[in-house]
C-alpha cells in the first residue's frame, strides 16, 4: 500500500484535520476498487479525533495549475443543489489526495441483495428524488466554470461508446471478428436511435447513476436523504433526462421487477419539474425513449466490462455481462422498431454472455 499512497502526506493531512489526535496511530486499509483508476483508503482515526474515520481518495489525474479536479468541480455544484454527496474535508493536490466523509460499506446494490428489491423500493424512491434534484437544481447551479457544461452526450459521444463496445467487448474479450463492413452496418442501425437521444434538451447528467454509486447509511428513509450518499460523479456532463434514469432502473448490478421499474418511472414523472417534463417531451413516448437510453447505456456497460476483464485483468466484471444482455434482450422484445438492430446484435450479445458465464472471476 505504501507504493500506492504517500503515507507521509496522508498523515500530514490528518494532522491538519485532527490536530489533537495522533496521526501515527491511525489504521489505514485499502477499500475495494471500482472500474476507475482511483484508489480509496479508509483511515480509522486514533482516539481524540472528532470523526472515527475518513476515506482518502488517491487520484491519478494530472490537473494543470490553472485547472480544477473534475471531482471537486462537480462536487461544488451538486452540493449547492442539495444533492447528498460526501463532505470534502481537505484537498492535497501535491499528493493527489482528497479527504472525504466515510459513507460506509453498504451500496444500494448490497441493500437489494440483502433485503430484496421490493423492500428497497423506498430507497429507490429517494434515488428518484435525488435524480430530479440533480437534473433540475443541479442544472440551474451550473455556471461558466462548470466542467459539465463543456461536455455532452451528443451523437459523436454516443457513437464513440458504441465503438468502445465493439472494440473492447466484441473484438478483444469476445474474440469475435467482424469485418469493417459488418461493424459499419451495426453503427448505421444504431445511428437513428442515437440521433433521437441527442436531440432532446440537455440537463446535468451524473453519467454513472446506478446501485454501486449510491451508498446507504441507514435502512430507513430520512428527511433530506441524509441516509444516502451519491458517489462517482466526476464524469458528469450534459445529457437527456432519460440517461441517468435508465442507468438506475436498467442496472447491470441489480435487476428490478418490471412493475417496480414502471412505478419508479412514474415516480420520476410525478416528481419532475415542469421543465424536466418538457425536456422528456411527449408523455406517450416516455417508455420508448427510456428504452432507447437503456439500449445505448447497456451496450456501453458491456464494453466497459469487456475492457476491464481483457485489458485490466478485472474478471470480476464478467459476471455482469449476462444480466446486462438480458436487459437488452427484453428491450428488443418490447420494441419492434429495434428489430433490424436486434437481428445483428443479439447473436453477438449471446456469444458474449455465454463466454462471460464460462469464465467467472
């Protein structure tokens, strides 16, 4: 661990935060990582510190002197909007360290697996309320210094993520050799859907709003969402209102019952501001547009899992390919306009799911 984090810098930061506690007596342990290159450590403080623990993030990002770390930039706007993000206690840019509120070890995914999806629907309802706040208050909080305003989910970005899937999941992990013509044909079938998605008015999008990026501090609902913390928001950008909703409800890590998905989509429509409902446009086409967003999002997620397994040796992500393929299969079955794409894509997706199931972590 000493090769990964500067212990002297870490203890110096703790000494500034907790001057009455002995930083040498702290206990440092690395936390399980995600798909990013960031590393996280839990620091259990010595007696006398006002907080029992903090989480330290070590980030590899190179930030120019006049720039700002994306995590801190987006955090500022989310916090101003009342989104429950972890408190930032201290930033040490020289050591690439952030000292953060400890949000515990229970992800929303863990809560669902421990108590069942239906028992966790109140938590999901809170997540819907938080999403509406990100999209409404978060968007209004943005100004000229906000990094997300310079980034967007446009056709080029969506298409880039489809190419990412073809490269990392299909070619590299799957070993499926498609000709350039076959890949272009798949891209051409995606294009009208990507154009529809990119044509909607844009709001602030978290980008990775799913059950692994919401921490649960308690089992009961509390006013102001004080028992939830939203993580991994540093890649936020402007996008359509369906993107984060589809990410949450068509999650690779949790499969919700179909009636729960419909109830939570209704909860979003009920909680949304007039501006957000206007950005979603025709209410009669809501389910179709939600499925379009889920289509793109799920394909991109499989690309990420293939990349993590093939290029970074993180085979644990392979287990999430089959449920994501199941989401896509259901999407194709519900939506006849996707039939031509399904005919080309389903055999590839089935092969990827089969290979992933044969190579568990």
